[in-house]
C-alpha cells in the first residue's frame, strides 16, 4: 500500500504542513525510519531524534510543528494518530473464523457469528462468546462465563478458574465454592497467560474496552471499569473495584477490597494499599541505586518510626529548655 500525506489526512483527519504528495509505504520509529516511512513525535524531549530522523514525514502536535522542516501531519494526539496510521498499513490479523479441530467445546457453548476458536482451546458448559471474538490457542474458559463482541484473548489465558476462597477452621482450610462467573464486555483484549478468576458469589466483571497485558492476575469478584489499561504482571486481589479510564503500570499490586475511582494512573511497581478517591497519578516506588547505597537507605527506612520518636523527644526537650530560659 502507498498513500500520500493528503490521502492519510482525508481518512484520519489532521493537517498537512509541507508537501502533501509525499508517498508513505510504512511506519517506523524516529531512529529506524527510512525513505517512504512515517514516524511520530509525541514527547518533545525526543527532539534530537527528530532532528536526526531519515523518515519521509512525521506526525506531531501543533506546539512542536516548528521543530522540523520535514513534511508533517499536525494533530492533537500524535501517538493515537500514529496508531491509526499503523493500522492502515498493517491491518490487524486474527485467526480465521471457526473452531479448530483440536478445540474442546461443551455442547451448551454459544458462539455468535464470526467467532474464532484456536487450537487446543477448552470452552466449558454454558459459555457464550460474542460476534467477531478471537480466542488464540490453548485459551481455557470455564463454565458459565460470558465474553462480549470483538474480544481478543491471547494464548494460554484462563478465564473463570476458581477464586482463592478459603475459610480457616481448626487449623485447616475449607474451600468456599466459587459460584459466580466472569463477565467480559465488548472490545476487550486479554494478554497471554493472564488469569481472571470467577466470583465467589457475584460475578467478576471486565467492562467494555478494557486492555489487559500478559501475565496479569485478576482475583475473584473484582471489577475493572471500561477503557482501563493494565500492564504486564499486575496482580489485583479479590473484590477490588477499579474505575474507568484508569491505567496501571507493570508489576503494580492492588490489594483486595479496595476501590479506585475513575481516571487514576498507577505507576509501575506501586503497591495500592488503600482506596483512591481522587483522580490523578499515584507512585510508590523505592528508587534503585548502587547496592551499598540502596542497603544504607533501606536500613534508614526501617528505622523511620524510631527516628521520628527521637526527633519529637528532642523537640519537646528544646521547647522545655526555651521555656525555662524565658
């Protein structure tokens, strides 16, 4: 495929600055781009890469338009625009509709039009899967779960396994039957080897447009709000309620029975140990350092409470001395 900048703008919007007839055959990074390729600048701190790029054209925002004389498409959100251009040149590929001969489906499974079930998938009793959804090889969907339309579930994901529900009695654990299910909305993507546990009594719910990366654990009775994105290796403990339009960075932890309001952004490696009621960005990382320096700082952190007590005692003695002098 070849498209001019003018043709791209006619399809996706935006404004051309420079030669609208420049031909684009593919997209690329600023560093790797060559003639005939389109790149983008979303963060001004990469302007040095923009100056050195060999791309035929770039996508950028109005406030950075003057940073280059290259032909360019000017738009409000260069990163999202670039994603849409990439889709033009690289149409998303999925498996062909139908059920692979090696897949195992219970007789009561309901598949809508255009569903694709890959090799080695196992789909349990009473499962329903919406139109145009694609399950890649070796996905397991336990009984009673529901998947909406246009879902993408990558290889090895497990939907609807029992949640970690146990009660202690006399030094032994008693299993609590997990009688809820998992309900997944439309346009959801679930990464490889991600697991979403069924609810103990009510359902675990993944709302429309949620994007889950690889190797994520979603505990029982959680809710993940619409259009939230969660990066790889995040663990969400049972009964956590995550709002809409949130983002959670890689390897973050969300403890159980907490609520996170809409439009919260959690940095990577952060542990969310209390509910969040106000939109914004939350970070709880302990910065890396050379090992000896890190060990010294970590030792100080362990004694912060003791140090605070000593400071308060010194302040009290100082106040008492100043009072006596007066």
